[in-house]
C-alpha cells in the first residue's frame, strides 16, 4: 500500500479496495463504495470553494481516510485494530447481515470514532473551534448522499422503496447515523481531545472506541423482530456481492 498524501490518493486506494472486494466477492467492498462517493463529493466541494479552508479540508480528509484504510489492510494482515473496526470487518464473514447493516457499522466506526480523532489531529497547534464551520459542512455533503444510498439499496432490494413509503424508520436510522452523530458526537469527542492533556489522549480514544463498539453490537443484533425483517430483506437482495458493490458505486 502506497503512502496517502492527497485526496486523489485516497480515491485511488478506495478504488483498489473496491476492485479487490469484487474479485474476492467480499462484502467489505460495500462501505468502500459508499466512502468513495463521499470522498469524491468532498473533493468537488474543495475545488468549488465550498469550505472555508480547502487545503485544511484535504488534509483532514487524508487523515480521516487513512484511519479506515490502515484498519482495512491491518485487518487483512491480522494486525490488531480498534474494536470498532474489528466488529465492522468481522461482519463481512457472516451471511445474514444486509447491505444496510454493513454500511451502518462502517459508518459507526468511521464517523463516531475516526472523524473526531481526525478533527483533533488536523487542528493541533490551533484553536479547534476554527474548524467547526467546515466540520458542519461535511454534514451537508453526507445529507446529499442519503437519498443516493436509499436509491442504491432500493436497486439491491426492490421492495425497500415500498417500505420507505410505509415507514420512516429506515430513513431516520440512516439520517441519524450520517448527520447527527457526525455533527454532535464526533465534534464533541474532538473538542474533548483538544482540551485534554497529551497523556490522556490515548486513554480517551480507547474509552471512546469501546463505547462505539457497543453501538456496533446494536447494529449486528438489533433484536428478534428486526432480525426477522432483516432476514427477509437479506433473502430478497438482488445480485451477487460484486453486483451489489457496483450498484453502490453508481
């Protein structure tokens, strides 16, 4: 794996993970496909002057993405990783989780743990509050992708669109993970890190990782009724794993 210095390096590496996942029929490609979409949107936002500080946002994106990419390749090499990512990646070895669960558990680890760490690291030596406006703008990008994800999932499981019309639960669940946690949880965690002594940083990260991994357990084991519904959805998902990855990249 080459060194990642730019947002283009991030996109190229994600493309490599997607290609590898399609070749091996690995569900790990689901999150990588979604993440590539997010990264391209961030790149476009930087180019169009959407952010107050474009160069800093690219640096943030690189730090942020590298945490996921390092976790992915370390998992492949059986090198220890955070509990949050271990739970997310271990899900790829099971048959029953639906595409939505794979996406949510990846978003949980990356947004709820990694994003706060990246925000803290990119603002070392300056007031973290200077990042807040651009940090909030990330939510605008995530928000624009919610309908895209729903359309992708509806392609994989055609009856999902009917369910979304009958109940807002799936929609709200996805929105809550992409926006509210990114805006409130991750930012609060970043501020906590920024206002803590250096010798406490790793302790806080470890504690946060444990808490985030507990949320992951709710995604993998949402309860008997939800598991029955997800099981029906899983049996109704269209296409092979590589085809599903392709649906998520369009």
